[in-house]
């Protein structure tokens, strides 16, 4: 009964003065100081290595000028055009974010270890690719300009990766173009042989018609027969001559494109990437930003601790009641 009589006063909230609060804080000053140092150190390291990162950008221009040599404004040559397409810019842009480029960067720079990813666990490679994608930003302009920005906790690695991406994509693009040219050369070689074979057959047919026309001229007994036969032979001869002229024009254009493609492969005169700005390491340290963020976080933690201490001193009896019940 005595406990029940004293319970209302026992669980009544206490009035805590500033002096009481400061006195309680002074008792825990070493705990607060050590905790603040520990929290500040950990938060500084985490902000500097996990939240903040260095960024380096490489800018380049995609050159399509060399492909003009295979592009004729004449509409008659358009069916034979296409050794190099006009999509060099789009192809290079897609190669930057391609799986082949990402795999190359992961292998070259050991990004599984660098990103602290356990290679023995499932989906470790996929995690590395996702992390790499988040760290690479690609911007393009309508004037064939592309800027690659790489972010990383190490400033030199960020710059090296940005420049390596440009170098690898340039090589990869040239390999693709060379392969396409070689396939195109094989097509033109077959096309040229077929055209030459067809023209040779037409020449043989024209020689046969000439012999028939000479025979008609010699046979002068039936004038009507001679007139009709000559007209028919002349029409056939005219058609064959027209076909030969057209085929010769196409053959000349095919030979021209074939020789140009061979010259380009020999000289490796392909559309290429022109570097406008190489990526350089970020010149400023991230330590001041990380220090500022860690100080703010430490102040926040100390404030929350003081609020919790005040709340515990004022309403601590209710907490005891809650656990006892």
C-alpha cells in the first residue's frame, strides 16, 4: 500500500535546471570527448573515401572529315557509297558505355579490389559494373564534342581512367571500321568480277550480232527480210551498247571505291578522335570538405546526446515504469 501511495510522486517528471544538466555533462565529459574524437575520425574517413570523390574530365572531338573521301555528292554514286557510315559520332558515343569498355577498365585497373568487392561472392562483377557506371558521366554536344568525367576517391586514378577510356574507344572504333572496310572490299571484289564477267558476255553477244548483220548485208536477195532483220539486230545492238556503257560506269565507280578502301586500310586514314583536353588530376584536396562535414556530424551527435541526456534525466522514471510493466 505504501508503494501505491508513493507511486504518483515517484513517476512524476522532474524539473531539470541548466545547472543540473551541466553537472551531468561534466561527469561524462571524458566519454563525450573520446566519443567525439572517435566519431569525428570515422566520419572524416567515410566522407573523404566514400561520399566525396575527385573528378577528372577528358574532352574530345569526333572527326568525320576523313570519311568525305568516300562520299560523293553525285546521286548516281550513292548506291556504292557506305564504306564508312555517317554515324561515327553515335558509334563512338555508344562504345564509351559499352560492356566491352567496362570489362576492359575493370581488368586493367583491378576495380574489384579497388571498390572493395569480394570477387568470390555472387554478382561481384555486376556490382563492379554498376559502381563503375555511377562513377562515369558522359556528355555530348551537337557539334561532335564528347566529355567524359570520371569520379573516384583517388585523384590520379580518376584522371588515368578518363584518358584510358578515350584511348581504348578510339582503338576499338578503328578496329570496327577496319573490319567493316575489309568486308566491304570483299563485296566490291566480287561485284567487280561479276560486272567484268557480265560485260564480257555482252561483248561476245555484240560480236555475234555484228556477224549476223554482216551476213544480212551480204544476202541481198530478199530485201524485206533484210530490212526487218537489220532493224531487229540494230535494236538489240543498241540495247547491248547501252547496257555496256551503264555497266562500265558502275564498274569504274566500284573500282574507285575499292581502291580508296584499300588505300585507307593501308594508310589507316580513318575517322579518329581528336583530343581537345586531357584529363588531369584534381588539384584541390577534399580534406577540408570532409573535415567540415565531420565537424557538423560530431556537433549533431553531441547535440542529440545532450537532448537524450536531458530527456532521460527528466523522464527517466517513465522508462523504468515501461520496462517494469
